[in-house]
């Protein structure tokens, strides 16, 4: 059952909270993975300084 389904059904608030926390943890893992990939990308010599500057500006 997805978070949206839980919100539209009658379920205990503890279940909604549990599903919300699970979803937030998965988002944190995705952010960590993307951060690591971006760090690796910025560290490679294949990227020009202009490309690196664009990525940095998007992150700010």
C-alpha cells in the first residue's frame, strides 16, 4: 500500500506515520547516492570546468 493510498483510507495514524518515515528514509538514501555520484563526477578529469560550474550552481 502506498502512502497516498494510506491517506485516503481509514487506517491507524501509527501506520501512516510508519509509512511516512519509511518513505523519508528511502529519500535520504537516494539523496546520499546522488550526492556520492555527483562527487565522483565532479572529481573526474573528464568534466570541463564549465560543466562543473553549472553543476555547482544547480546545487546551490
